[in-house]
C-alpha cells in the first residue's frame, strides 16, 4: 500500500508530464490549466494543490524536464569506468537527448530563452545549469587525476565546454541547421579529446 507522500510524488510527476505535453503542443500563451487538467483526467481545481498558477507550473515542468535530461546523462556517466569514456558518453547523451524527448524539444523550439547560451541571474534554471557544469568538473578532475587528461584550469574549462554544448544544442534543435550542427558536434568532441597540435 502506497503512503500519502508516495502518492503525491507520483501525482506531481504525472502533472509535469502532462504539462510538458500541453505546453509543447500549444505554447505557454495558448495552453491553459484546463487543458493540462483534461490531459490528466482531473479537475482544474485539483492542480492548484501543487501549483500557484500557469507560470509556476510552466517553470516547474520545464525544470522537471531539464532534471530528467540531466539524470539520463548522470546515469550514462556512472556506467563508464574511465574519465575519457565518461566524457565521450556524457557529451553524446547530453546532445542526443532532445532528439528523443519531443515535448521538451518542442518547448525549447518555441521558447529558446529557456536554454540560453549565457544564463542570466533571472534564469529560473541557473541551478540546474550549474549542476551540469559541476558534473563536467567532476569528469575533468577524474581525468586529470587518472592521467588521461592534461592538467587544465577546471574552473575555467568546464563553463567553456558547457557554453560550447549550449551553442550546439541551440544550433541543432532551435534553428534549422541540424546537419551542420551535428558535424560541428562530432568534430568538436574529437578536437576536445585529441587536441589540435600533433605530438612531436
């Protein structure tokens, strides 16, 4: 038998999934709380137990979508045994995730400001982006400690790599230049892992 807290957690997840689907379909302005309630098969009033208003639900649902994205990347990294492979898998999983998550991809296409190249203080997802940068730092540190990466300034390199990644996400999923961006992505990862200068 499920406890009350467990039931509520499942309900919240259901609300976020429904909200992402509806916001992806209609956009923030046209979507209504009624649409989301209908998607779940519940009364509009029951949603206000979890949210303040439509903007609150939008922010929370998108944050949930981003956390799911980040969770998939973390799980992929945890399955790898060395830093170089972790970096490779992290880059590919993070980049390819949106090709499978249609609602989140459509929301970002409608509202590219949700995944800015330069996150601002007003960005409600700054903490999630910071956590992604921290994940990058961990992989870089491990690679340096193992001797598979050359010593670099992790504090400077991790945000730079995240910026590179954010630019490619925007170019691939938010503007119609997918074929160019995919080629740039593959070349970029190869360049990061192998470097530019030939060894003597």
